[in-house]
């Protein structure tokens, strides 16, 4: 395998370890070796087959699988009109295998080609999630053993797939309808569009050209999102081999549809070839989809859709993954808008079989994925054909049949794929460069800002778009107006480009795979109306930690540009914050901040307890140019991070019960002091942190050594709180007391004691008996206190945070911590069910501060 492909795959696997495992466990619980309908009541079952006609006896017998058909048929979309006949074919094929099939439900299917530039386009992206929900509703009757998804176009296939993945225990086959035959060449269509934009072609001439281009049943033939969908289903193994680009209403298309239904009967849990979609769509299949997208110059819409598809399967991917893959992947296809050929020409030149084989031989795709046809990805690299009336497959051509359209990996059109991630002071964006000539890829020009595409078109019509410029079309993101496609701008900008002007577009909207020759930085995040990048800080006695956090698009904020500054270098928090922000190049503007400090935060004036810094919240907000400043307690911020931590960011000290609810959570944090907090879940995944002064409860010694320690501390301090023992200074006190040091009150509290860092270092080295004895006592007392907090809070989980414990995690696990945690007499059995985890995240305060700001909306 190519090292970049391996690296990205491994990163996805690691980042997704928890969410993927949760997903697999969920679909594992849903699966069962028996027929689905055998698990519902007789009344339910009677409803399910009441109108099934000739299939009723088979359904009543409860012996053979039943296929669910989810269809996006309507006869307004040329791509979906052929689907009208598919259910009858599928039922016929199912009966030939002794199975049954029923139409489980329909999903909406809107056409971007119809709504382009119209108000309806603002529903386009939203429709994907409606389709996903409609798919889930269709499959929710629990009477199906496999499913066939009938759909082709932009949001429809991603929506069908996302909905199907919610029922990941079911085998699912995607069934396409194929592209319409080639019509008016794309180059001629584009010429007429530009002429109309300049007023050099009439409305009738434009309509005639469009009608000759979009002229028959089937998918539009340019390589946009719909045909990119079909490519991805091939490389993910969710089609029968070569099914993507066979024209509708042909004998070969009909046989492929029949074969898809027959195969669905074979891969249910009842047979020997069980292929649940939740295990078919894994990290390798998702990486294959990104490689295929890059290698063929596919639609940028999949920079959005693939993230959502992956998340539906418990996988976490990022635009960085797509960018790295695209830079490593050779560009093998030249299809419109990257070239002049359409998908029919592509298929004739060798098509998907040729592309898959070339990428496999180049080490760019994972061969070892599960596919619905039963073989690995090598077996997907085949061309379907009819041997008489029998469906057969053959190997793709060894050489491309047209090097102007399709090339091998040893002589690609470009050594890199067509999609790039752009980053700058506005945020992050996606650009498709494979459709842009090299001389047009760099544009340095003034920005012209527009609040809609119509505003830009008005400026073109009145002649004010002169000179070079970058059109910034803002307010086009999902939170603003649904993130519509902005294709109406393409002919206009191409006209300006043809006139010799250097033009580009930057937008938080979409341009998709047919964006053409003008460079378009799209999907800008943060979008114009979103929260965007925020500043977070965790201010300690020694260090001031800063980072930027992205609050958009994910449940958990993404931290980046972390810096740890020595607090002694700065006279104030304001000074340190301004210094940090000045060091971050190309950062987007920061308008919101969350700062965690070791101090009560009830008043406007904040005075830190561990450093001689003070500040006014209102003045700091003004000095940093912020619209919102959240100041919170540092331990409260660290506690807020706990529900968001991945498994690899926690070390389990005591496993407890996996299936118990997560909340409430007790959080204890030995560090400079002893922090104690309680986290409760007051809504679905809405967390509330209750900061307490639990570290100041009285220390309860156990055994003679701890009673002697208590007497030593009483002589030195009077009352003995838990914090006197369970803190950095507390470890030094334990070491001094166990070492026989007199408890003098006149002595500076800890100046002449051994530092906690040295005690830990010597204890872990193993040579210093007193250091090991001191640290062991610290761990034992910590275990007792953790058990006390769990009982007081009714906790299901205890999280140990703070700066100390992660430094000696292995020692803690081997100590008497768990024994003392459980040593609560008749409540030992109750505590046995409570999980104890040590926080291993390097910056929980920063993550918690970002989450606290996100919680405010």
C-alpha cells in the first residue's frame, strides 16, 4: 500500500476507535440469525403482509428472507424515472430465489438541475438528511432481512446510505439506473450558456441547447455529484461490479437489477454469505471512496457527504484526510468539467473496472474490503456484459481505449488528484483544481463582497465587474440559507475569465463537481453566520496555555495552534493573550473566548489565587476585541471535558459496569489543590458541571500510619482537610511525616520539603523506599476519597483529573487505590459497579473551556 493511504487509514481507525466500536456493538445487538419478521407479533406480521398477494404464503411461512426496497422514484427526474420498473423486477428475481420483496418506502428526490438558482435550491442540502430519515422510517418495520436502495442523484445516494447505516445489521445493495445516452457535447452546451450570459444567445437558443444535452431518461452525463455517487458506490463495494454507468432501459441494465436482487437474497443472515452494510462500510471503504474521488476528479459535494456517511458508520474523517489522499493520488480521468468527455465516453474507454484495477496495482486502494458481490475489490474491477441473455463479467481492458479520457496510473493526467484543502485567515475551504487550468489557479486581486449570487449578477449586468477580483459571496452556508449551489454564477465568471480578467470565487456555499474553469474556494468554514474559531485558555500558576478551537460541524471542538507560555514572562493575562494571538499566522478573526482560571469567577473583577494577576472581565473583553468572553473556574473547565473524552484519552483504573448510564460523574483533581466537581446530564448529551469545595472536607485516616499522619498534620495546621494530603504539597507533607520530620509550625510550609516532582521521580525509579512508601500512601488515600465522592454524588463514573496523577498512572493502577476505593463495608458491591478512569488528555482545561463556550450556543 502507498504510505499515505496507510497513514490516513490508520489515523481514521485510531480517531474512530470509540465511536466505531459503539456503532458495531449497536448493530451487533440489532442483528439476529433468524428472520426479522419472526421477531414481531402476529398482529404486526398480519399488517405487514396483508396486501402482499402471491407472496403472502411465503411471508407467512417464516422460512425465506424478505427484501425491503427503498426507492427514490419520481418521473420528474430523468435519472430516477427508470426506477419505476425496478420494484417489479426485484420482486420477480426474489421469487426466483424463493425469497420475497416489498417496497418498504419512498424518499424525496429533488433535482439540483431543476432548482438551480431558484429558492427551492435552499432545500437541496437539507434534503439529504430528510432522505436519510425517510430511509430509516422505511426500514423501521423490522420485517426485512436485506434491502435494496434505488437512487442515483446528488443528495439521494448519500441520504439513502446514511439511513441504511442506521440499520447496519442489514445487508444493503445500492441499485443505480445509469446515465442517459450522450447528447449535445458539454463544450457546446457551455458555449451557449456563456453566450446567453452575455446577451449573445436568445432564451430559445439556450433552451434548445439544454434540451439537446438533457434529452432522455437517465443521469445527466457530465461528471458531477450524481455520477460521483456511482463511482463511490463501486469502489466501496456496494454495487454489483460495473453497474454504475450502464444506460437505462437496456437488457444489460435489466439483468444487473435482477442480479442485485438475487444477490441480496444470498447475503442475509440466513445464508453463508452474510454481509451487513455496517461492516462493509469501514475505514478502508471510506478511504477507497476518497481515493476514487481524487483519482477521477469527482464532485466537491462529497467533501461534505463523505464526512456524514463516515460518521453514520461510527467513523471520523476530516478534510485533512481528503487533502492528503488527493495529493498522493494520480488523476486518471478527464471528464467534464475537467475535460470534454462524458461518463458514457469514460465507460467506453474502460470505465470503473479500469480505474479500480489501476489504483489497486498502484497500491492506492484497499483490496481487502467486504463487497456485496462476495469478492474483494479486485473482483469489483470487472465489466458486465451479456453472453446471449446471461449476465457475465470480464476483465477490463489492459490499456485505456482512449488516452484523452482515461489513463493508467503509470501515465496519469496529473500526479495528484483534483481536490485541495485551503487554509487562511478566513478559515478552511475546499477547492477543485482539476477543472482549473494551471494559469488560472493563482489569483491575487481585490475582494468584491456580495451577499447573494443575484447581487453579483446584477453587478455584471450593469457593467461594474471590471478588472481582476475575487468574488466573496457570503451568507450561503447551511445556517444562513441551506448552502445552495451557486452554479448560476459559473457562466458569468467564465465570460469574465474569457475576457482576460483574473477572477475567482470564495464562498461558504457550494459549487459542486460541475463548477468549471474558475477557481472556487467553497464550503468555507466558519461560515459567515457561524461561531467560527474561538480563543480558549487555561491559566495556571506556572504556565498559561492557549489554543484556538473550531466549534462548527462536530460535537467535540477541534483544538489547534496550542501554545504553552511561561506566565512569569508576562505582566498580565491581557499581555499573554495578545502575545499568543500575535504569534498565530493566517488565523481567522477571533470574536469569542473562554478562559479558565484558578479563582472564583462570580464577580467582574477576577483575582487569580495562584498568580499575582487580576483583570476585569469587561475590560479584557474590550482589550481583545471580543464580542463574548466566558470566564470559568479551571477545574470546572477540566471537568466539562470528561464526557467528550475518547477511550484513548482515559486510563481505566477500575472498569465497573460498561452498560451503566454515564452520568452522574464525580471528578476529583489532585494538583496544586484538590478540585472536586459533579457532572450531571440534564438533557440528551447536555452536560452541567457543578463545582464544589469538596477538597476541603475533613481528612478521614484509616490505619495507624494515617492516624499518625493526621496527628502530624494537626500539629502543623490545626484542622486537616483532604487537600492538605491530596495535592502536590500534600505529597510533600506525607513524605516529610513518614520520614520522621518534626511538624514545626514556625517553618515555611513546604520550602524545605522535597518537591512532589522529585518524590514521584524517585518512587518510579524504584530505589528510594521512602518515596515509594509516600506515593503508595497518597494513592491509597486518594482511593478512599474517590469512593467517598462516588457515594456522596451517586456517581456512575469517577474521573481522576488534575496535573499529578497522570504522571504516575501505572503506579496508581498497581497501588491500593482500588482496594481502598471499594473498602466501604456494605456498599462495596455498589462501588464495584462504578467505573474509575484517569484523565490522560494533555489539555482537558482547554477542551473543557471550548465545550463550555459551545454549550452556550
